[in-house]
């Protein structure tokens, strides 16, 4: 509660909501953001590289995610598992994630580990390529291939997620392949390929460093300059923003998997993250499936017993988002019935819109969830970097929240109208056919 009170800086000229910070840039292009919060003796370091699967070239899918794993394999100065060992020995921990748009590394721990965290991240940016070996590549390649099996190939309905990129986007589009990559591309990777990828993208002028928590800026700024300032700036390749498709490349795909029940995924192209129309899609998804009073939950599950599970969400991305409704039918019903019922509800919303009470309820839910997410120091550190990349302004939190409050009845009608059957793609997963003698 104290944190939210501090964030809510009310006043006639101040933002209603802000993440106080100082931003500056080193000569080599590294973007630095300092967010001081002395509520607890902890610190978060968030190092965001503007490289994800969207930067991968044909025949080398999965490189961004593979490199996330390789970043923990040690450098010349801190070999093997030294990165984890050193921070964990003093109460710190770290993790990372890779998406279509970015790769993000972060450390969390007591404030006295701040210099250690900064040195270790600078060391990786400076010297990981020199410590790369065939043995490390082989080990992490196998780990990633196994992850693909566990998260996609061997997970119920996971094949749908592996197929979605090629269904939604044309060949050559930055989003036209999965983040995890293919077995063939991962196996084809060489040490030279990996080093080249690192030297091209893991450079200071393609990164944002956020230091958040309890620290003294007068002490931290010289350390940042000392550790990162000597790293060389590199000329980055041109990255033209691709045109966003209006509809999926394929209108219908049917797959089989080792599952017991059919599942449908209804997909549409929608506005890019934080651009006009993106917030309306978030609100619409909540109107459809957030809570027992939401439209599809109430009408398809409670009233008609047509579905056993249903969910809708906006997957916001830098170059264009995707809206999805996914559902499992109950016994005696089909996914075709679900697809027809969802289309009918979207048509109804496009024509009549939601009620005032529905829209107010959803906005309240989104506002509370938004504010609660800012209580975590780690979330604020990540938000500063995300806003920096998507809008050019790290403190875009007030504008972000205001987007949802500004969504009107007409906005919801327009959003629902855009999710029509002409622009829809359907990806169905059905049980593998049984052979004679097998149990049904």
C-alpha cells in the first residue's frame, strides 16, 4: 500500500501515475535508466536486448532463444556456472526470457550485490563470444531441442503453437517462425553462427540497462561507466517494420495430437502493442472470458454447457498483435458449434456493444490488476525497458493506464466488428485416429 501511495503522485501538473526515474545514455549508446526505491534493501538489474526471434534469418530459427541459454555458460573471467554460483552464494538470483521481440536478462538480490550484478552483466556483454566452444553449443542445443519437445511436441495441444506462426504470417515475415526454432535449424548452427549473432546484436547500443531499488546513484553511475563504458558500439543492421497482414495466410488448419478432446483456436491479426486499438482488444478479451460474469463463460459454459474451457486474450507484439479465442467442447458438442457461437457473440457485441455495467466492471478489473503489477520492483524495472523500446519513453505508465479508461462503447463495437469470419483463421487440434484394437 505504501508503494502504490508513492506511485500515485496526484497534482494539477504531475502525472497521476509515474515510475520516478533518471535516464541517460553512455557514449557507446547504452541506454541507462535508474529507478530509486528505498522501501526495501534490494535491487533489480534488468538488461533488455532489442533482439528476439524477429531478427533471425532463414535457416537459423531459434537463435535468440538458444543464445539466452548460452549466456549462462560462462565467460573467460567467470567460467562455467560461475555466473549463478557467485550471486546465489550471496542471496541473489537471476533469470531470462526470449520472445519474438526481445531477450531480457534480470538479477534480483540484496542491494550490496548491485556492483556484482553490474560487473557480471558487463562481463557477459564483453566476453561471451571469446569463451564459446563447440561443447557448450552442443550441450545447450540439446537442452533447447528437448525444451521444444516438452513445451510443444509432447505437450497436449502444443503442436498448435508450433504451427501458428506459419499460419498467421507469410514466409519471410519476422514473426513467421516459432521462437523455439526447428530441430533442423538448431542442429545446423555452428560456433561461428553463434559468435556472429552475439557480435551483431549483443552490443551496448542495442540494449537498455535498468537499475531499480535501493542504491545511491552517485555510487552506481561511475560503476556503470567503468563496467560498460569501454564496450564498443556496433553498427546495427537496418530493421524495416514489415507490413502487418490483414488476415492469416491460411484460413483453416487441422492437426492431430495425442489428446482426448478436440480443441479450436480462433485467430485474428490486431493492432500492435501500445498502438491505437490494442487496449480495446484487451478490454474485449476480458468482456468475453474474464470471470464468471463474462459473456462467453456465462453463455457458453454456464447457460449452454457447450464448453468445458474457454479463454480469449490479446497477444500484444511490437510489429502487430494476435487476438485468440481457444476452447474445448463438452461431451456431445463440437468445436464447430463453439466457433459459430463465438462468431455470433462477436457480431452481437459489434452491433449492440457491452452494457455500461459490463464495461465498468472490466475496466475496474484491469485497473486493479495494472496497479497491483507495479507493486513488484521487478515488474517496474521490466516496464521501464518495455516502454522505452515501444514508445521511446520509459515512463509511459500513466499513458498506458489511461488507454484502458479511454476505451468507449464504440471502440468495443469496432474491435468486435474487426474480429469477423472473413479475417479469422481457425487452427483445430483433434485426437489422433485410433486403429483397430485400440481403446477409444
